[in-house]
C-alpha cells in the first residue's frame, strides 16, 4: 500500500525522459504550505538506521503511523504532493531527496521558527583589554563584540541549534570554526549559502560596498578583503590575516607549530602582529604582503587580488 508509483509529468515530478522538472517558487510554496506535509517531511527526515548508520527508508505503513493521520485518503493526498519535489519513493519506502533534505535541515536548525536570544557569552579579552562577548542579534545573526571599544568580530549567521548540547566554550569554538569554513569557501569562489560564484577582491575602501562605518572600525590595516555573492547577496568583509589563515602555506605553518589556524582569533597576539604587518605591494590591482610569527619562526606571505598565494617564505625571526 502507498502512493501509486507512476510516471508523472506534474511540476517537480519526473517527466517522460526521467529528468525531474523544475518548480516555480509559487508551486514550491504551495506544496510545503501545509502542516500535514511538513510533519510527513519531518518524520522521513528523522528516520535513521542505527545499524547501517544511514538514513532509513520509511515504509508507507510506518510513515503513516508516525505522522498519525487516521484518514488514509487525506494522508495519501498530502504524501503524493511531496513525492517528486521533496520526497523520493522506492521499494524500500520513502526518503528525502536533496531539496527535501535542505528543507528538513533548515526546519530542524530553528532558522525558520526560533527567535529567542541568548545571554551574552564571555569570550576573553580584547586587544584594548576590554571584555569580549558573543551576542546574537535578530534571532540568528551572531557576532563577537568588545564592550569597551565596541569593535566587532566574526559576524555571521549561527542557528539556535549551535548552542544546544554545547558549553559556552564549545559554542564559541563552533562559531569560530564556522566562520573560518565560510571564509575558506569564499576564497575558493564558492558561496557556502547557495553554492553560487563568489566575487572577491582586496580594497582600501568599503564605500562602494557598504554605507556607514559599521565595518570600518577597528582595522589595523587600511586594506580589507571583501567577498560577495551576486546570487544570494551574501556579503562578507574581513581583514587580510583572516583570509590568509585559510591558505595552504599558513595552515601548514600553524600546524607545524602545534597551533590550529582555524582557532586563531583577531585578539591573539599572532593575529594582531600579522594585521599590523600588512603591506601593499602593488596597487592596480592591489596585492599585499603580511607575516605570521610563532615561536622563533616567521612566515612571509604574498597574496594577489584574488587571494592566491604568489609566494611564501619561512625563516627564523
């Protein structure tokens, strides 16, 4: 028993050649704009095979029981709307396809529904010796800010689930790792939010990208890295050392000195020194040099305007 597995030509279903057809935004919204369908999607998403450590395919009868809809006709109607656009059907049962998994993850992350704030989490001491705290703004937008000089660090989206089952220290580390991962993908021209192509450049002014001085404060260097995605409008300005920390020579240098480059903070001495060392080597387009020092060793790095490493040199400091 279950939804009849027949060839469909509706939007989001397989056409005669077996290739799924695209959905319009209106069609997708209509499909997921129903409580029963969301419950079906959530139950399929939660299914997990502990022995195989893979997503479990839910048979029709088990899925119907989990969703707890008594009327078979009503259940079949809603399940049929999901099959194709968000759910795949096989002999083993039902499982989420890629669009279905993305929707499921967005829902369970709390991004769509949770708006609760968090108490400020103490992070450490700023370079001005003020107290650094992690705060969440507008429900999901998190940043680290100094209560004394008001300098802002690491402003990215961080879902409510990022704070669950983690201590404050673990949440801060997870937040920093996510930021590093984002910048690493930006440097590779890949948007971590929509998979679109990311534009990037070094600039000595944010005026053409951003109005006001929100991102102008607290930078030791006049040169900043800027990333933006023209598909989803993701925008990320950051300092040059943050980008350099994602490059192979710098990662290797840190690990050779028993340091994790992903957890190098803006207020760490090695980062502050690197930021102060940023030097413009060319202006059209901008190229920069900077240095990292750990122990008695120093790494000099030359980056072009696309954040590619032109050269690097390790030597005793």
